[in-house]
C-alpha cells in the first residue's frame, strides 16, 4: 500500500472520520453518524485545529479517507521535562484492515512525535480490543500501566 499518504485532517474529512470512529462495536455505541453532522464534532475539530499541540491525521487512498488518528503533544515536568506523544482514536476502514496501513500510520505518527522532540509515545486502548493489544505489542508498545477513566 505504497499509495497511502498521511496528512493533517481538513474540515471536509470530518464526516469520514466520524464514520470511521463509529465503525466498530464500541464506536457504534458512542458516536453519531448522520447528516448534518452533529455540531459537537465540528466544535471538537475546530479546537484541535486551533491547538498547536494537537494533530488530527488521516490516511488517504486517493480521495478516500481510509484511516485516522489523533496525536496530542503533552509537555511535562516528569522525566526531566519530557514531552510525550499521546496517540488516540486510531481507526482503519474495514476493507483496509490487515493491509499494514495501521503499521504505516503508526510509523508515521511515531516519526512525527520524534520530530516534535517527544521522549516517549503512549496510547490507551479499550480492554475489549484484544486484536488492537496484539497489534500495539507487535509495534513495540508495552502494557506498562493500568489506565482509568471517569465518564463525565
């Protein structure tokens, strides 16, 4: 899949991104796909777009959005003032899964984190995604922490 390119998402990509987020068992329960697009997605996109420490990325096959992820660049005091790259909301379109696009997308994202001076890259993944866990471990990620969330 050498024809896949990665770029910062544009407003026109938003419906496709929401569609990708909704296209699995967990996402279908928490995302809303429809036209017109829920304004909360537009507001979220604008907030990401305005923040230099956020990057919403799409994987493109020609004119089609076939993958997405978000990178948050997080400054910190721990680890001698290290920056972290937090990768979230990773999705690949169903017909493109198992075609190594996810690996390419992560290699691209890790490179972007290095370019921003990050000392480490981290992610969270739902406990109900064992295939994703195996994928991240194959990429070299280690399940080193237990994560917690509080839904507000």
